[in-house]
C-alpha cells in the first residue's frame, strides 16, 4: 500500500471494467485456450537479474498489451475482493485464482489468520479497515491450503513445551482454542489428517473473527459485504469454497 497516490482513490475505476471483462485472459498464445504457460528463467541469473527479467516479461507480455486494464488502474483501485491467503510460496492467489491486477486487495500472513478485533494488531486491522471502509470490497475471502506449515506448527504446540520461535507460536496461538477442539474431536485421526481438519476450522475461525470488526459487521448487516471460506489443495489440484 505504502503512501502512493493510488491508495486513496479520488477516482474509482469501474468494478468490472466493460472494456476488459473479467473473463478475458491477460495472456493469449495462439488460438489455444490451454496455452497459458509459466516462463522459466536461466538458473544462472543473479537474484536481482531474475526479478528484473520477470518484470520485463510482465511488462512486455501483459502490461503493454492490456492498456484497457492498466489505464484505469493508474487513477485508482476498486477491487471486488479482499483476500486472506497464507504466505506460503506455493499458494499465491493471484496465480491460483487467476486474479488480475485491481481485482483483489490481498493480505498474506502465516496460515492466512484473521485475529479478532484488537487495536494492537495494526497490520491486519488496518488492511481490513482500508478494504471495507475505503475500497468497499464486496467479498472477503479467507483461503486455507493443504500442507500449511503454520497449521502444522499450531497443531504441534504443547502446553508443557517452551515456544520454539520468536513470533510464529504466538501468532498461530490466535487459533489455539480451535486447535484444542480439533484434537479433542479427531483424536483417532493421524497428525496429517488432523492438520487437514484444522486447516478448514482455522478458516472458519478467521471468518468468525472478521465479524468482531464493527465496520465489517455494519456492511454485513446491510448486505453490502459477504464472507467466503475457501481451501486450496495443491496436492490434488482442488479449490473449494463455502459460505459461513
Ligand atoms: Zn500456509
């Protein structure tokens, strides 16, 4: 977000730009609809050169060919979605959900957790407030995922074990009561299967926690905002959603 001029839009572009319908792909390769492909780079590139090469590809393949999308975005943003996703490098929602620039205001953190309203947790609270009160997003989507390291750490926490990390344990403890419930109700399941259950239960906890933010409740009550739970399973290539 930073302090750039585009963050507080004086002009909001249309939510679904009629000049560039949501269904229109950003990348076209020939006539095949399945021709989206990832680009690989020479492994000998330095870290910085790899980033620059990636930007050059984005600039020439996407940015320069979609002025109807990027033009209005110079003046402001009007995303329909706020998305919570894990920081895990395998689950970038812009990639997995094919979200275009301007479509989703995104927060990524360990285990895609939303803490309950707490004015001392500035980062998440300010992002929700910005998305809901300024951008007026229509949907908040919380996405869990398979093999989540944050969820595994949460499920590994023991009452009699000192914390292992400076920050991670305290962060995932936001869902400590949910972890204990899952352990209680699924004691016959393996650790991995308990993790799978907990991945979804933690999404539901985050959805409940969203309702503790007064500005979220205001817009939910008036029907201008909806919540969506989701899980991306990258082991089996599946994506499921549900309404709380
Ligand atoms: Zn994760």
